[in-house]
C-alpha cells in the first residue's frame, strides 16, 4: 500500500535530499528510520531534489509498506528517532497511483537575504552588504514570469529532457524577522528581504543562480537587458544561445527554503 509523508528539515547538516554514498542525506536518514520501525527495507521517493544545505517546509514524499499501518503512531515514532533537524508533520494513506514528484503541480521556493550584519539571521539568511537597487531587482524578477527555457540558470552537466519551466510568481519583498519585532534588535526598512518564486518545476541549482543574477542586477554588474537575454524562448534553436557562464554566481544554499508543494 502507498503512504505519503510530509516533513520539514533543516538542511545544514545534510548533503541534500537524495541518497549519496558516504554522506548524510535526508532521504537516507528517513529510509533508515522507516526500515527500523517497519523491520523491512523501505524506499522513499521525494517530491524533488534539494541541494546541500537547502531547507524544506512541507516537503512531500511517498513509500510503499504493508496495508493497515497506524499512520499516527508511525509519525510519532519517527519523530522520536529522527534527528532534531527532521520533523515529520504527517503520515497518511495515499491512493495507490499517487506520486510525490510527478503529481506535484506547483513548487514554491523562498530565499532570505539580510543587508546588515546580524548574528541571529546568518544561519538561515544570506548576508549581502552591497548597495542594491532593489527596484531594478524586482523589475528583473518579473521577467521570469511565463513559460521559458531556463537553461542559463541550470547547473552545468545536468541531464534533463527539457529546461523549460513555467513561472507563476517571482518577486522581492521586505520583511521584519521575529527577533527584531519581538526584541529590541535594530532594524530599518529594507534590511531584510526575501525572494519568492513559484513554478511548475525547477531545474537543478536554478533558484540559487536566479537569485545570484538578480543580485548582480541590483549591484549594477548586470543590466536588466542582459538579465532578460538569459531567459530564453521555448525551443529556441539559435546556435549562439547564452549559457550558464553568462548568468551570475549561485548564492549559498543555507538561505533557501522549499517552502510549499501543491498537488
């Protein structure tokens, strides 16, 4: 029988979601925990890869196991033996044909950035002390909307059938973190920002490369026109297409959250 499992994880101690030999991964830790509790080898399929240090909230996976499991008790036991960096939100029976990856219709990522030195933000936010034109960054972000070929933001050497994605939301937002609003830690308008992007699918390293390129726009290292040329029309057959090397550097993974998956 098929079961779905939703969970959150702090990616800082993991080499991403997918199992890799010799290093800790979220999938590997979860499969080990399920195997111990169910006393059999369990294979878990996730909604998609997350890179090293990337975090997730509401991540969804599925696995097959004997019918009749007490899913509430299983969730409780999993949380008891999993490390503090992984929290199971819910385990539930799923339709036999349910697939956590292929049935997802939308994924949302959120990237956090702070523009002043802050010891309380650095674990989950990227410190960027450059002077930024945030209006230009947001205008460039809106160019991502629609169906495009995003190969310029894909990790070099990735083997996928298509680099076409449909982006439905992309933009920068100011916010006030809780430690500023609850305590007396100093905070000015624009000190803390997050970038949110939603799409039907994402390429490997895509969000981090997009954010790095948008920061280059904000710094004046890249014009909005140059950024626009990185967003290719679907099925563009030109021979002189830009490549990953024409986009900005990828920002660190610790400030990135896979924040929602929609089915």
